[in-house]
C-alpha cells in the first residue's frame, strides 16, 4: 500500500548555489514587477472608461484591482526578502528549498510511524549527498 508523505529538500550552501538562487529570485522579482505594471496599466485603462460605468460595478472593479495590486506587492516584497536572506548565507550553511510529496510503500509488519517520519534529501551543487528516512 502506498501512502503520501512530505520530503524536505535542503542544500548545503555553496557560491554556485547562491549565484543560481539569486538569479532565479531576480527573475521572479522581475516577473512580479511586470505583473504590477500590468495591473497599473489595467487600472489606468479602466479609469478612462469609469465615467460611463455603473457606480457599484466601478467600485467592485476598483476593489478587485486594489486587492490584486496589494497581493502582488506582498509577493514582490517576500521575494526581495528571500533574495536578501540568500545573499547573507555563508558557505556550508543549510538552505531549505521546501517540501515535495513522496510515496511510502507499506507492508504488513512495518512500523507505521517510523515509515512516516519526516524524510529529508540533502543536496550539494544539485547532487544528492544524503537521504534520511527513505
């Protein structure tokens, strides 16, 4: 029987990892800024047609645009903070990438809780160097 569990993916920090992560976060920040510009552009276009629209509809659209803008600004700020954290990492420290789902094969007689213990994969320069609790 297969049961899903989460596996923590982490890396030992190297200069190559930092460079790669910073590059990826820069691209994500650029995408977020592009999305903010699109929202602002959409808002300006909307305001040009605003006088001809029903007030309730106008207010609903403004609210939606404001929420989208605020959410994208939160995302952008979060990305910037994470990029700064990455810049401050020292070689040899651990960087947590996050979790991925995995499946565990259970058989009669297995220790259920031991098999469900948190699994971890440690990487160094994208190569697996350790697997805990397979």
